[in-house]
């Protein structure tokens, strides 16, 4: 299964029994799957089906989903009067007229009041929905398929970036493993210099004891375990990228593990060269994790 990004856009235009409709889907990064639907009046009844269609195809991302309708050219809106509302307006106006605070309102004035006249769109009626609702839902499925394709295309680009970062990590891990400062001879020389700095150049040194202390130091600052874990995590990340699908959370967890091991390498480092490798490793890991946030 391809690697998917969480960002994408899709638009689908369709016809349902002579009436046009348009689905627009916008997707950005998110910790989970958040669906925000904007449906025309009367289409609330398809929301549950729409959510099922979306959640069956996507697992993460913040999505804005909108449906708009185009009225056929020969379709005219119907009008109706909100009689209860108009009766209440008339009662209040009569009270004001009798009290001398107003003149009797005209019909034009009454009808111009907001809420007195209501527009009845046939698309909001059950008959319209029964004839066209199924086609609108099929249009959503097509729009979702287009969005998935867009996210997969973006995912291919992200995978190339992540593969490049993993290659950099692997190279840095190799450099850390082969760093000359990790050699027992280098540790013994460093320890000898420290003792001489403290006791003076003429101080007698027990060579056997010096090598014993160097071995103890080597054990304390050895990074072989961190190197092995980093190598294992890199292989696991490559396996996830090869499998594809909803791997964003797993890659994010591995990013945290990468960071933990690189921090330990820096804390154990006793040489500027190894510290530089550890710091560069942290930079690459941050770049890797930044891109992982875009993966579904």
C-alpha cells in the first residue's frame, strides 16, 4: 500500500436528475480523523452515510467537506408566508397604532420584514432528495477516491524525503561506530594525559593500572548499545515505509526513539568528533520527524 500524506484537495462535479452538485474536499494534518461537513439544508440526512464513506477510506487528517447544489435553469424557487410570524407582527403593530406610537403598516412594509417571506427550494424537499440523494452520495465516493489519489501522490514525495533522511542517519551511525576516539588505545592515551596534567609530567604511571582504568572508562562511555538500537530502528522505519498505509503514528514513535538514542550518544561522548556526529544526527532526526508529521 502506498505511503499517504494527510494533505490534499479533491473536487467532483456531477449531475443528479438534471440538477448539478459539487463536492469539495480539503485535507490537512491532524492527530486523528476530524470531519467537518457543510451540507445544504435538507441534506443533513446523508451526513451519517457521508461520514462512513470518508472514515472507511481515511484514517487521519482534518477534513473540510462541502456540498453545493446548482439549481436547474428552468427551476424557480417557491415562496411561502410564515403566517404565525406575520400574525404576531400584526398584533404588535396594532398595539402600537392604538397607542399612537405608529401608523398602520403597509403590505409592502410587512412583506419586506425578514422572516415573513420564506423561500422554499425544491432541493430541500423530500421528493427532491429521494430522486437525487443516491447520486450525490456516489459523487462523494468519487471525490474521496480523488482525494486518496492526491494524498498518495504527495506521500510518494514524502517517502523520498524520509528515505534520504534514513540514509543520512545510517551514514552518521556508521561514522560514530568507526570514530577513532572509541578505540581503547585512544581512551588510554586520553586518561594518561589527564593523569599527567594532574600529577605532573614526572609522575610515575602504572601501565597495567592505566589500562585497567581505561577499560572501565570504555565500558561507561561505550555507545555500542545505542548504535545497535539506532540500526534496528532505521530498519524498522524502512520496513514501515515499504508496507505503506496508515504508518504516521508508528513513524512518529520511532522518531522519538531516534532522538532518545542520539541524546544518549551526545551525553556519553568524550570527544569533539563524536559529539559533532551526535549533534548532526539530532539535526537529521528532527528533519525526519518534521516530515513524519505529514504522514497519515
